[in-house]
């Protein structure tokens, strides 16, 4: 029995060591050295090549090395009878909330404006609103969105969130559905995207969405690059409809060297680091999922492939 590890981003050697400690009875094979495909029971993947998972006849479990599973479901040949579990790691949640809080505070305290003023040698004071006057809208109220909303709320911001199904969260205005989307946009000075990438959410950060935001709003995208229509963002920034965009995720990663986002004075680029999976905390969680699959116990954090998350 073997685990197949396939990711061009994650440290294969460290994963192999961690899995050997957690599951000494299982051999870990690193793609492309997969050996006999008929002896692989478990696959631990980030963006596996199309067709790879379908070619493993004994596969019992697919585990995502990440909270999102769009990188797996993008392959239509992925066998539908094999359960997919996603990585739900409290360490990732903490990292993500830290990132969201840090960037929200940066926008709130007008740091990007003061940084631009410093570069231009301008000494100029701007009025500073209270956090309670800063309306933050969070797209996605799942594991990450709810935690980020709670952390922001604790820092005094006026928080609203949007989800597919209706929710009630203490002190957070909750919206859902198409009308709820527009209503959330209208009251968001800072819009944070923490949605999964699905057919329903692709290109959701487009001109229409930006036009519904208050003039001078800012956008933080920490979910997926394909949520954002790049050209619409550039247009909204250049017209003044948006003030800033802070982006951690991109349609193509690494962001190509000639991409206009790199040099735009009102775009901040970080290299998909907001809540990156860490072997030390993630390996025990993945090992637990494999142990559960081996023992025939109910799995946790199983993805619904029809829903896409
Ligand atoms: P969850 O599955 O826990 O939450 C997803 C949320 O989005 C839910 O509230 C869900 O609604 C909502 N949602 C899904 N589809 C729609 C829709 N069509 N309309 C409105 N709301 C919708 O995901 P996580 O919070 O764990 O992760 C979110 C995403 O963050 C991941 O999919 C990944 O893309 C990204 N991510 C990025 C990282 C980074 O480093 N930049 C790190 C980790 C994750 P409902 O509650 O009703 O189901
Ligand atoms: C994830 C990610 O989905 O790192 O976990 O983007």
C-alpha cells in the first residue's frame, strides 16, 4: 500500500519524512516516480496533472494539500467515486486571519498612501476614521471567512459577510444570494474575497462588482486568481472607482514578470503566502484522514464535487 505525493510547490522531501513518521506502514512515492499505479491507495496532491488520478485503479482517498480543491476538480477525469478531503488546518486559519487583519489595518490606516507620499517626499496629514466607520465586506463565511470576520470585528471594524446559504453570526451582518451580494458590495469600503473557486464564483470580482462598491473602496483577494477579472481591476483603479488592490493569488502563478500588476502603484502583490500549508501542522491532519479511510471511519472535511467546494 502506498501514498502518492504530487505537488510542484510543496517540499516533497519534508512531506515524505513527516508521512513516514505518522504512517510508517505506508510507502510514500513522489510523482513522477509512482511505481505500480495499482498499488497506490491514497493521493496527496496540489494541482495534479490531468489524468493522473484517473490512472490509479485502487485509489481510496484524494487529499488536497490546501483548503481549496479547484486544482483537483479542474480535471474532469478525476474519479467521482473516490472521496476528496481538503486541508482544514487551524494553523492556516490563523495565518490567513493574520494576513487579512494586517492588510485591512494597512488600508484602514492609509499606509499605502503614506508610503507613496514618502516616496514623493510629501509631508501631509489625512483625517483618520475610526475602525467602526470602516465597513469591511467578506465574500465567503466558511472556515477562513468566519475567523477573519471575527478577528476584524474584535478590532472594531464594521463587518458584513456573504455566503451561499444564509447565516447568523453574532455582530456580523450576514448576506446571501444575488441580492445579498449587491447589498454587501454597497456597504463595503474594503472587500475581502475568501470564496472557493467554483463555476458560480469564477470572475466574481469584475467591473459590475467594482461599480457596486462605494467610490474609493479597496479590494483584497486572498482566494483564487480566477475570481478576479484582471483588466476590470486595472480599469477600476485607473478610473478612481477603486483606491487599492492587495492581491495574494493570481490567474497564473508565479505572476509573470511582465504582468502589469507588478508595477501598478496602487496594487500590492504577495506570492500566495496568506495561508500557505505548513508540513509540520498539515501532515498530522492528512495522516488522520488516511487512518480514517483505512479504518473505514467517517471522513472529515469531505468535498462535494457537484458544489465544487
Ligand atoms: P469553506 O468551504 O470553509 O468556505 C467557503 C465559503 O464560501 C462558505 O461560506 C460558502 O457558503 C461560500 N460560498 C461558496 N460558494 C458560494 C457562492 N456561490 N455564493 C456565495 N458564497 C459562496 O472554505 P475556506 O474558508 O476554508 O477557504 C476559502 C478559500 O480560500 C479556499 O477555497 C481557497 O481558494 C482560499 N485559500 C487561499 C489561501 C491562500 O494562501 N491565499 C489559503 C487557504 C485557502 P456556505 O457557507 O453557504 O457553504
Ligand atoms: C489553499 C491555498 O487552498 O493555499 O489552501 O491556496
